[in-house]
């Protein structure tokens, strides 16, 4: 392969995204021209977002929207409000969305955007004015067949409705499919709330089957009891798996005979989403660090990034790790776990239920026809099962890890579409 200059960045997220891409692309012997195309975003927009504050002064925030690739379809990705948002971060996250959508087998490329702001310093009215001005200024590049944003850090259904309302008025027609993550009452989808957890659960089921282990009574530990962890725990519990450990920001909760998951869910829902004080017969309270290293067949980190690292990778006793959170395993830990023969289902496969669910919302909005939650869940499970099997097959055929296989499968589909379509526009 001809030599080429690798792009790099001082932004750690972008540097890592580029390195992962180049490493996989080189291993796949991807054409140099395709590498040059795919290591850059197709479009990066920066806008100023002036906001009249409640006290009459004006503040100007920086806003961004990056579209990494539209080789497989319109770009798709979240909009976040956070002080650290900048062009490099959006570029890195947009690239990751390209691979995630490609791997998920849905007809999208990757996008990401946001505003560099501390949203906690804004009143609701200031937040609305900022969101609408940002929406107006990126309105030329988003749309149901162009780029489809969704909620991300510190944004939710309310922001999606403000953006939809603003951009629809500017486009001169109502386009509900231009955004996903809308409230169920306003063009959102039944099933979206538990979609990521359902996807993680499906990957647990698949990896156990692939490894010749039985699902029933398998001991499972889940870190994080929020949207992803709690829903994953419920689906697993309802399918007969034994959840021996759960945790949240208040600590770890371990029970050899199995956590009563519905009771723990009820408890958390009545206690400000926290498990603090939860008890049942045989329950042992322990630290967040210790819960990760207890005896179990499957460990599902569903909370934070970097929790499995070089300090604890040697102590993990699980046979399988299914990553519900984004980036829970550091590259150093990855190597240690690989050497120890522990199988990892990587984040952008395991937690892709959310973006697949967004695709369902988009499809329903375009058709103007809504599905039942049961239809939504059945279709999600079918897609997740097929995606898992595709990556697993690749990993076996190429004698590589599921993580590397997932990257290669994802890049391959984008590259194939680029070859088909060309890239003049
Ligand atoms: P959430 O805020 O609903 O829940 C996070 C949970 O983690 C909470 O229970 C919190 O108490 C717990 N937690 C925080 N610090 C902890 C610690 N030190 N130890 C143990 N638990 C701790 O968030 P979420 O939506 O469930 O997202 C969790 C992860 O999944 C994130 O990495 C997110 O990026 C990723 N993810 C979420 C979705 C989605 O649809 N929600 C989709 C893809 C990826």
C-alpha cells in the first residue's frame, strides 16, 4: 500500500478516533484514496449563536455541526450542550457515528454537533432562544434527508421540539423526521426509552449462545442503574438470567442468590433514581470498584468511560464483557483482557440499540404510521442479532477481537458504498 501522511490532533478524542480508523484501515488494506476521504469530515459548520439574556445583555456562544460521511445515507448524530464542545470533538464523535450507523446496518452516515455552553447557567427562556437561534443557523444543513440530529449530553425531547419547530418554519413545511428523540406525545416512538438496554441484553444473549453457555441462571453483574443499565437488567431478569450485582453512583449491591431486579427498579424510581438504602435478604453492599471484580459470567459496564483499566483488568473474573456504556474499557485494559481470553462485545455494537431505535422513529415519521412497542422491540432484536452474528463471524474468520472486527465491518460497508457512489459531492 502506498504511504500516506496520518492526520492527528491535539484533541484526545479526535486523535484516538483517527488512530483507530487508520489502524483498522491499514489492517484491511483499504485503498489509500478511500482512507484520505474517510479520515476527514465531508462538512464542518461553525456558527455564532447570539442570545439575548434575561437581564438584557447579549452573549454569543459557538455552535457546531459536523457531517463526517453521507456515503450510506443522511448523517445522524446528537447535539450536545457542554463547555467542552468544539470542532475537533464534534469531528471525532461524527466519525464514530459513521462507524456506529454503518455497523448497525441502518441507512445513515455520521454527524455530531452542539454548543459550547454551560447549560446550567441559562434560564429556560435563554435556553430556548439559544436553541432556536442555533437551529436557524444550521437549518441549511439539516433535514430529514440531509442530516438528522438527536439528543445528547444536556439536550432532550424539549430541545428537539424547539429545533423541529424552528427549522420546519424556515423550510416552509413540517418535517418531523428531521430529528429523533422527540417526546412520544409529539412524533416520538414507543419503545425508544428502553431501546439501548434491549440492545445490550440481546448482545448478552448472543455472546452466551456463541460461547456455548446457557442463558438461564447465568450470573451477571451490571454497573450503572440508569437508562441503559436498568433496562438491560430488567430484560435479563425477565429472561431468566441471574443478576448477582448492580451498582450506581451510591455503590455496589451484590447478592449471591440474585438481585430482585423489579424491586430494585421500584426502589430507585421512588428514590430519585438512586439505589442508596436498597436492601434484600443476603444483600452485601460494596464499593463500585469491588463490584466489577466479583465472580460472574458476564459483566455489563453501563455507566461511565474508562472504568475497566490497567489497574483492575487483571482482577476481572467475568468470561464476557458486554459494553453498554461508551468507552468503558481503556486500550491498555483491552490488551490485558484479550491476553486473558476474556471476550468483549464492544460499545458501538452493544449499545447501538439507541441509534437503531432512532432509525425506527425516522422511518415511522416518514411513513406517518406508528408501530406498537412490541413491534418496535421485535424489530430491534432482529437487527441486533444479525449485527452481532456479522461481527462475530468476521472476528472468527480473521482471528481477531470483536472490537477490531466491528471496526472493519463498519468501515468496509462505508468504503463499499463510497466505491459504488463515488465522491464528487
Ligand atoms: P444515566 O445517566 O441514565 O445512568 C448512568 C448510571 O450510572 C446511573 O445509575 C449513575 O448513578 C451510574 N453511575 C455514575 N457513576 C457511577 C460509578 N462511579 N459507578 C457506578 N455507577 C455509576 O445514563 P445512561 O443513559 O444509562 O448512559 C450510560 C452510558 O451508556 C453512557 O456511557 C452513555 O454514553 C451510554 N449510552 C447511552 C445510550 C442511551 O440511549 N441512553 C445510548 C448509547 C450509549
